[in-house]
C-alpha cells in the first residue's frame, strides 16, 4: 500500500480522530465565552437601609388591583425590583392566596407598552402643559368614568366632583354582580351580605361563576376548599355554558340561556311539593310564582327535566345548611334568594354585611348600567369633560351603546392610563398612570368590609417611568385645583393618606403607621347591618323560548384570566390555557356537538356570527358543556389598540351585543340572538390538552357517575 | 468488467474535507493556545498567595482582562497595605448569595475623615457621586453564567465559620480560593478560571455536593 494513497481504512481513521479531537477541543471553548469580564455592570447602593441585602428579597404588603376583589398581597422586592407577588395571609379576604390575574400584576407593571409621558393629541407634552390644557378646556362640570373604586381615592374623587360643580361618577365593570346585589337588597335589605361557603354542606349556583370571576373569587376559592374538606360539600351548578365553577361541580346542569330562574323556581316547587318545605318565609308574589312553575313549565322554558329538579331538591334537603347563589339576571338572583329563604339559609350561611365608618370609604361598585348612562348622557350633551381611568369603555361597551359617537360629543376627554387602548385613541389628553406596584392607596374589598377591613396599597419599588403619577396624586391635584376644602395642606397623596389613616387608628405615631404598612390593612370602624324582609316583592320569570330556526343565543362569557379584556396584554395570561377549552392566544366559539351536526359544522370551522348590531368571524370549538341552543364566546380578546401582545388577537363578542337593559337593574344584557354561517375555512385551534379521550390507555382511572352513585349507596346501605 | 471504463478516484471529495479539517483544526488549536495563555501562561498569580492551610483546592489560574472601572479603587492598598478584612467591605458575602459591592455610604464612612476628597482625585470622583446621589457603575469582573447558582454565604460557612480543622487565620485565605490574592491587583482582575471543571475539582477534594441541581437550578 502506497503511503500517499488514502484508502478507506486510513480515511476513516483520520476522520474519526480528527472529529473526536475537534469535538473535545470545541467543548472546552464556549465555557470561556459565557464567562464575561467587564460586559455587565453592577451598581452598588448609595446608602441602603440596614435590612437591605443584595440577593435577599424583602417582602412588603400591598393590595392587588387586577380585579375589584382587592386582595391583599405580599410582594418580594430584591435590589429595588419587585419580583414576585403572593397573597397576604393576614387578610380575611384572600388569606394568603392569590389568583393567576394577581400573579400577572408583575407583567402589568413591567409591561413594555406602559405610557411614560403625558400627551395632548399625538404630541408628547410636560405635565404642566397637560394640566394647563385641561384647565383651559374644562368648562362644564366634569364626570369621572372609572372601574370599581373605593377607599381614599373615592373620597378624593368626590371632593373633586363636589368642588367643580357636582359632576357624576360612573363606575363601570362589565364583569359584575349587580343582579345579585339588587336581588339581595330587594329580598333581605342588604345589597352585600356576607357569604359563608365554608359553613355550607351544599351549594347551588344559578349562573354565578363563584370560583372564577364572581365578586371575590380568591376568597370564595379558599372557602370552597373548606367546603370540600370532609364532610365533603356538594356543588351543583346550573348555567347555559360551563364556567370554572361548573367544571368543579358534582352535578352540572345545562339550562337554556335566561332560564336559570325557571329552574330555581322549579327546584323550589319540588321542595314545596315533594319535601313539604314551607314557603311562609317568602313574599306572597314569589311564593305564587313558585306554584305556577310546575315541572312541565320548567321543562318548556329551560329544557331541564323533572328528575333533575328532584335531584337538586334532594341534594339541598340532605346536605343542610346549604347556600344558593344566582347571577346573570335579576330573576336568577331573586329565585336563588327565594330558595335561601325557604331553606333557612338566611342568618346561617348568609349573614348581614357591615357599613364602614366613614361610609364614603366603601366600594363604589361598577355596573354596565353606569356604562349605558354614561353613553346616554354623553349623547345628550350633558357631559362636557370626562376623566377616564381604569376603564376602557370603547372596548367594553356593547355595540348598541354607540360609545365612540358618545365620546365624540364630549368636549374634553382625559384618559389617566397605564396603556394606550381603544379609549385613549379617542381622548384629547392622556396622562401616564403609575402602576399599582408604584402607588399608594386604600381599598375596601367588597367582602372584607363585613369585617371592617381596609387594605392598604403601598409602592413596592420606585417608578419605572419617572413621569407617571399615581391616581391618588392626580385626584388630589385636581381637587386642590378645583378649590376643594381642607386639602391645601397636603403636598402629595402619601401625606394625605397618612394623615387620614392616622385619624382612623387614632394615633400619628411612626410605629403605628409602620404596623399598618406591615399588616397591609387597617381595621376601620364598621356598623353591622341587619336584614329586613320585603313582603311586596314579585318575580317575573322571563319567557326563555328555544331560538327560531337558524338562530342561536350568543352568551359572552367571562374568564378568570383575560377577564373583561383588561389583561389581554399580559402574555402570562394569554399563554395560560383557558379553563374550559384549554386554548391559548386566541378566540373561539363554544357550540354543542349536536347543534354543530345540525348546522353541518366541524371542530375548527370558521363561522361568521351575526347579530342585529354586528358580526364577527371566529372558529368553533365543539363542547358538550354548552346548552344546544347557545353559542358561547369568551370576552377579553379582539383588541385593536392595546399594545404589542393584545392587538389583533381574537375577536370581541361585546361588539355583537345590543343596548337592551334589564328593567329591574338597568344592566345591559350580555346575550343576544345570532345567526351562524360557516365561512368554509377550517383551522386547528391551539390547545394544551387536545383530546378528551384516553383511547383505552387508562392514564386516569375513571368510573361512570352512575357506578359511583351505586357504590356510594351500597356503602351507606351496608353501614 | 470493461477495460475501457475510466478509473474512478476512490474519494473525489477528500481534498475538500482535508482542507476544511486543516482550517478547523488550526482554529481549535489556536483557540486552545490562546486560552492556555489566559489560563496562566504568564500569570501574575503566584502559588505563594494566601490559602486555607488544610484545604485542597484547584490551583488553576487565569490571566483576566484589565477591566476599566469608574473609580480606580485599589485592593492592594486597602486589603494589602492597610490590612482591611475582605468582609469589612464585602459584608453581604456571609449573608447572601452575592458578595455585593459595598454601598457608597461605607466608603464615605472613612473617606470623610481619612484621605478625603481634597487630598485624592479618585476620592473626589467618589465624593461627587455621593453628593449627587449617583451610584458608580462598576463593570463586573468575576461572573458565572445565569444558569449557575453560586452562593457566597454557603462557601464562607463551609470554609470560614464552620471549619475549626483547617485553622483559617484570615478571610482572605478563603476568598483567594476562587478570587486569587486580591492584594496583588488594583481594582479587580479575574485570576481563577471559574469554570465547571474548576468548581468540580474543589467539590471533589472537599466533599462538596456532586448533584447537578445543587448549582444548576
């Protein structure tokens, strides 16, 4: 063999050795590349507090503002940066727990789309210029449009409105419990009674998503944990489209949209006829309605059969005390309260709430009635200057309210916002708002007030955008400018708040103030309310008939996560799979498989959903947890101007709703009749859990519900 | 087999492969030589520096870059000539995962009295920053990647506080295990490679934990 000749054997030797050598040598090299010298900077502290140690977090108490529940939080701060939020264990509301929306408050705070500077039109200006512009332009009485607001921010807002000629406050929340509150006020004379899920042994919900979005979901979830502990409470949920609560229920019943009240009265009828429960605690008008609601009539209105009604009645009877809640419409809530009255839950699992002293610290609830009133008053020219903060009326207003036209009628529109959104596009002045982690405040949580608890919000870190101002500071400045009495001494909102809280706790000492900050709450005096019966109450069960041929009833559903759309710009919540469909970063329409088969639709088909007020195109998701007469589209998506993460993702079902309002509560209806038409497109909906079958692999062992019931009755029989 | 058929070369692409191989090998070897030099070819670090008497630790050295700093602070002067204990300034090292750079208030604690701004131009820079409420932007010299969880606190506990057998006299001996003898440099210079092999050698010699997740969290 010639030495110059490369044969196969030598070639492979060279290749093998060379390759191995290069690989080994190569492995060692990048380790130095990653060890940078002089590439990154490190800043030392100037004069830190003694307890500040780099690398070790310090926890501060504050309050979560991601939804109106106002949970107390502990925030971990390290090297001057807020890094993590958890629930504050000292509060009666959330007791150390925090939901995903609260956890994602960090992304609200660090969001790259935060507004950093004031602007007039498209032009960035200084604060002085913006305030001068507002002063020159605001002629008439101002109006405030906000979300639910409470505590001293509410007090200062009143001061501003009163000092500038008695304008109005419109508190707007699309996801609210107004129907429940009106019903409670009408039946027991207390709009916000305290609920004790933990003390109940059975709970029935008629259209209230108690574990997802209703009033104070984290509190309810904690209570629900105790409810489920031995002896295990039984949860029954009756609703048109499955919610997080429905998914947790032992017994889930699909009712035609708007017919939950009929089912509730049907259950009351079963209690009265089968179990001889007295209706003497009920107002005559309601008792009469129960006896007209025969099982046949219930089936006609809701599609729910007699056996189901008896089963719910039986569950309530054998698991006492019980708790019945209802929302979605005034009738649902009144019918639920009727059941509570019959079952003797008033005073047991429903106890009176309390009024804070002073009363103006209490939460000013948000409603859609206020949204409709705002649109109406703006249209008629009654509002000359509007201050908008914590609400996005252009996005959340049903199309029927013509919010854009209404805003155009207002001479001066000032948005105080963290983010550019659909509403700031229509505002003359936009002022940068500090994030909840940078701001001071007090908040009266809707269910903490029963114990006189006011949660204190304190900044966890320096402002990321130095020009942003807290809501309290802006309110104080505006109130001072308007000449409100007694506010001249305060340089900033911190000073105001400290004085106010010192007055509340009766001492101005530093140590007492530090105690308040450390606890994250202050105990305010509160007077217990008492229940009063209302004998003249009546209930009109709506005629919920099956929709006409080719029609479906659209339900706009709320989810813990994107909520009413305010959290659509938080990637964590977009990425967190939807609780029902497990879909991410998208919109869809839930539709029952039999309905889909009737309409000739497959999973993933794109459909155009048309109502009298608008149309949208999205794909369908076949799901048995929705009533066959309904089509459910979750709200939250479909933003057009809400930063890089939310814009152009999904569709906004609120665009399809009309301006129909409830006669008793004034709330705007969240359902409407729609036509569904396939577009011919079909695409895969990205979901975390793609299939609901195991194909015989027994990944999770299951038995049928019937089998489980038989096992249980055998056990009870044997014992 | 036809005799007319032209004879094929057995591996027509062998020249290309060899050329690529030669270039690749020279890059790899050149890189290695370069790193070898940085590792300690002409290292200023001597083996005679302070060391924990009975500990076995890797003797690898590294000739780091001269990293410019906003203030020309001298470890040689403070820790060497004046004999200030490392932990007097890097007080966080025994309480936290990071040793931390001392706060300006600590510097000014001495420098309002000794070697004041009037006397020294570098102190003048420091005093000006202190007055204007600015922190100096130091450039990191010793740094491990983000996927490595290193705790100063744990290592000081092991070698300095919880360690009667090794007869440690000065915290400098412990610090020098990973940082070299800092009294030989002015501001700071990387004098140990701080690679995984470097860490592992010491962990093996001194019964440190060997599970991956202890450092890679």
